[in-house]
């Protein structure tokens, strides 16, 4: 079989030309028409649909990256306000944050009930530890630096204990459970950083506060201000650049929280 392109009636046609070898048969051809306009139109429609899908995907990606940056920005601004609190205000805010954590844990426990791919023993262990954490959060007001240290130490131990359990879930459980575990871990980490901020404020509010504490607080303020300046960079646009920007911000925020941990 061979193909020939001929022009018929303003349209291009590809003609299938058959060579017959059987004696007595007539040679012949069977045309089918190729319309360049409609073919091009169809290809253009497919191309535009693909571009729309790509654009929607990129828009969603950029929005998610911007939301992540805004989330860190909100945390930084909250910490900045908390670092300006005095001793009494820090103790009151500590009580407020404990109440917020208790409320968060009620929702976390409800979500845990629907978790999949968790063994009965692991489920029971997590429920028990979350209940124990709520008991710790319900302890009385930490009026003094000594009581604050006692509560902070117990809470820190319980938070770390639960985190060691939920780390095992990542990579083993279903996506929703992994998301739940990641959210819980992030909330715990933020709470621990706030406790460090309050502890520093309480130490500075004591009558025998040393210049060392003042220097450390001033150093942390400068680190926080540098992080805030990075977050206020509004010139970053585009998916790839935003992704790099978010990674840099996340790393800087992690270093800031680690620096606080080293104080105590």
C-alpha cells in the first residue's frame, strides 16, 4: 500500500492506493479526507486545556507556599509580642496557652478515634498519654519561677514522650493519620517554644535577675527581628522561588527555636 496526497475541493486528502496482485482484479483507491483547519482547532483545544490544568496546579502550589509563609509569619509575630511581656503577664499568658492546648487536645483525641493503620496497643497508649498531658495542663497557676520550672519540666517530658510515639506513625499509617501526627508534633513544638519565652520573661522579672538573662533576651529579640525581616520580603514570586524561600524561612525558624532551647 502507498499513500498519495492530492488536493480535492480545497481540502487535502490522503489517498490509500492499493496494488492488486491477484489476476483479474481491478486496481483502485479509497480516499479519506484530512481537514487541516479542524485538526488544528482540535489540537489547539487540547493544548489550551492542558495549559489551564497546569495553571490551576501552579496557582494552587503558589497559594499553598504563600499560606505556609503567612503561617510562620503569624507565629513569629505572636512570639514577638510574648517576648515583650513582663513576669506577671507571662505567667497569665502561660495559663492561657495551657487552656488553648487542652482545647486542641480534645479535637486531637476525636481525630485519633478515626485513625487507621494503628494497632490497638498504640491507640490505647496514645489515648492514655494524651489524657495524662491534659492532667498536667490542668495544674494550678505557676506563681513563682520555681513552680513555673516544675510545670515546664513535667509538660516538656510528657510532650516529648507523646512525640516519640507519633514519630513511629509517619510512613506507616494512612495519609490522614500522618497529617494528624504531623499537626500534633508541630503544635507541641510551638508550645514548647512559648514556654521557653515565658520562662525567660519570668527569670528577668525576678528580683535577682542577672545581666546574663538580659543579654540572652536581647540576643533572641535580634534573631527574631532578623527572621521577621526575611518574612517581610514581598519580592519573592513564582513557585520555585517561593519554595526555596519557604525552605529558608523554615530552617531559620527552626534555628531560632533551637537557640531558645539552649538557654535552659
